[in-house]
């Protein structure tokens, strides 16, 4: 018998993944990005150079290859442990989590591919989805298009280059960090997908009221006026 997915309930948050900070939540919480590969890259290069100088298929060559493989394994385990701890910390904060449905394959081929591969956003989102399922937390991915170019307060489009880290809306004057604004937009999009349009306050049986609905109501009211 299959186990049903967790329903939408409790406190809801949106998360934005990035390279300046690994993660920013709609509540303003940030998680620093450990540089798993970069911190050990010099050591890895030394081991790889030593292995390249050995005669192929010799005993010394095999020993050198094992050392390189062990270091790669250590980097992978460190990254996975960080992902797992971060996923559980998010599940401690909320019972409903929304994240961007990132094109991780495209990110790993872009200009910042080395940093994206090191952060491994795809692996983290998959692990977060699994941890949420295990702990009874609702998880959903939302459309990532324009999340960093949209104002969470008034819904206006605020175009800015990647180098601009502050969100300053010319329409409503709302100002915050770019990643925090994007995380709030992710939350609003997630709530839009699960909360009926005709309900101002969505009550859940036995679980009170879904946190975050007030922000959604304000956003809908502003859009209605516009």
C-alpha cells in the first residue's frame, strides 16, 4: 500500500537557492554556502598530478588513484551531510515548503557551472523533497521564472542584473535583499497554487490556519486594485 503525500498544513515558507548564500527563506533566514570542492581543490590537484606521473596500471599508480577517489568521496560525503542537515533544519521551521523548480542541468552548464556543481542544487532539492516526505512536511516546486525580478509587496517587475544584490521597488519603495525578495515571491506562488481564489482565510481541519495567507491576501488585493 502506498503512503499518501503530506497535505498542505501549518506554517509555510518559500526558499531561494543561490551562490552568495546557499539558501534564503521568506522569513529572512540565510544559510551560508560551504565551498566543498574549492576548500580542497589544491589538495585534489596535488594528488591528481602525482597520479598522472605514475606509470599506468602499476601498483603506485593504483595507490595514487585510490587517494584521489577517497578525496572525491570525502567531498561528496561532506556535501551530502550539509544538504541533509539543512533539509532537516527547514523541516523544523515549517510544515509546508515551496522551492523553485530550477533547471539544474542548465545551471551546471552556464558561466558559474563550477560553483553550481559544487553547491549541487539538484541533489539538495531531491533530498529535501525526500526529507519532507519522511517527516510529513508538504513540499512543492514552483515556476522559477522572474522570481528575482518581481516585487513581493506589489507584484511589479523590477529588472536588475545579477550583480545588483538589493531589491528596491520603484513602485511601492519596498527594499530588502534580492534573495529574500525572491524567496517571498516563491512563497506567494506556492500559496497561489494550493489556496482557492475565493477564500480569504483557508482553514485546515485540525491544523488551524495556514500561515502566510495574510501575505497572499494583501498581494491579491493590490492586484485587484491594479
